[in-house]
């Protein structure tokens, strides 16, 4: 039972990270679209932040994929 509790905590933390990364990425996309609609160029800092947000989202995606593989191979639960 200890492992299951640990796994569930890990899963919950991963879900929270997923939601945070997705929200951050969406907010940055909205800012980029606003700049594009206004005919302005986005600042270099905003573009770099968007790239970092996408990279963070990819890291979380890989962790989700790793966890799914563990689950389906029987290493979890």
C-alpha cells in the first residue's frame, strides 16, 4: 500500500505540473496573438518565455509517457 500511495502522490504532482504548464503556455500564446493582431513584433523576452514554456510542456509530456509505460508494463499498481 505504501507504493500505491507514493505513486498516487507522484501522479497528482504530475497532473498539477501539467495544468500549470498548459495554463502558462496558453497565456503566452494569447499574449503573442495580441501582439500579432496589433501589428507589433513580440519582445525577445516574450518569445524566449514562450520557447521555455513549450520546452517545459514537452518535459511533462515525456514524464506522462514514461508513467504510462510503467503502468502498462505492470511496474505500477
